[in-house]
C-alpha cells in the first residue's frame, strides 16, 4: 500500500512538472540554443517547437532559433515561415520580427524589412539589433534605388523618349517617395509618347498620391480602370485615395475587389509606403 502511494505521489510529481523543466525538453532546448552544427541545432529546435504540450513562449522562441539557423543555411523561405510561426504563437515577440526583417534585408526587400524593424521597435524601442538593422536596411534601400535610377538614366541616354523606360524611372521614384516632381515629369513624358497606357497612369497616380494631390490621383486611377476595369492593383490604389478623401464605403469596396482580383495586393501597397 505504501509502495502504491509512493508510486502515485511520484506520478503526480511528474505530472506537475512544467514541460519546459522536464529533462528531455530541456535538453532539446539547450541543444537548440547551443553551439553545435546548424542542422543538429535545427533538429533540436524542431523537437521543442513541435511539442504542443510545451510552453507556447518557449515554442515561439524555438521557431525563432530555427528561423535564424535556416537563414544561416540560406533557406530564406523556410526561415521567414518560421518567424511567422513564432509570431502566430506570440504576436509581441520582437525577436521574430527582427529575424524576419534581417532575411528580407538580405534578399534586398528593404521596404518589407523596414516594416518589420519598425514593428519590432514599437515593441522594444531600445533594442540595439532592431536599431542597427533598420539603419542598414535604410541605407540598402537608398543604395538600391540609386543604382536602379542610374541604370534607367543610362538606358534613357540612348532612348530618351522610350515610354517604358520613362515610366519605370517614374515608378522607382514614386515608390521611394523621392524627387516626386521629376517622377511626375517622367510619367508625363511617357504618356505623351504613349497615351492611354494604364500602367503609366497607375504610376502617375502613385506620384500624385504621395504629393498629396488626391483628386489628380483619383482621376488617374479611374482612367487606368477605364482601360483595364478588373485590374486589382488599380482598384486597390483607387481605394487608398478614396479612403484619404473620406469615401470610406467606396474605399472598402475597392479594397475587397482589389484583393479578389489580385490576392496580396494590400501587402504590396504597404511596401510602397502608403
């Protein structure tokens, strides 16, 4: 009887031990955050992250560690997925945002990286990794835009009236929010060379939007939609302008139609900084 009671007490003690303190899980966690080979550490992180009886906070951190390891192994897509899994478990986890931002910056997706760094800094304003990472991403974006503009300017030296090149240079400046008057001149020149081009009207609409010329932006989006009525990009852009003008019901309809026609367009517009 005493032996049975002792066994029951032992079982109850085991049942009351938090999973994060149980030897097996704790060993895997230590291996996940250790200094071994990346593949071995990733396997240990997988064991912790996949244990649904474990503490969700620890599982989230395991996904972050595995994301970092996968980034080191150039598995960028899988790394981004891991940081996303961590954020689903803990939306306030700044480390996941910083890790994902670093992968985006390494891929040259600087606007997306900056959004994640900004979100991380909203949660942890003094985080040195987020502060430094944001500075690097900002400079990377400046350098990338400068290089793209230089290449387009070189191409235009040989073909100064090429509507496609003019539109592309207009678009690069519009997205970057730089030298908007020059961008507007390029879009206007492109439309003189090739009138009624919906793509260029869309570019000019973004220039107007960033200049605060909302009525001009609305006219260009509507002109683009008159040419291509079901284009999700133009629909969503018109929605952004309508929202800014206080036309909330019309904006909501445009947003919904834009997402149906082009899934993910909302995220695309966020990368434009609007």
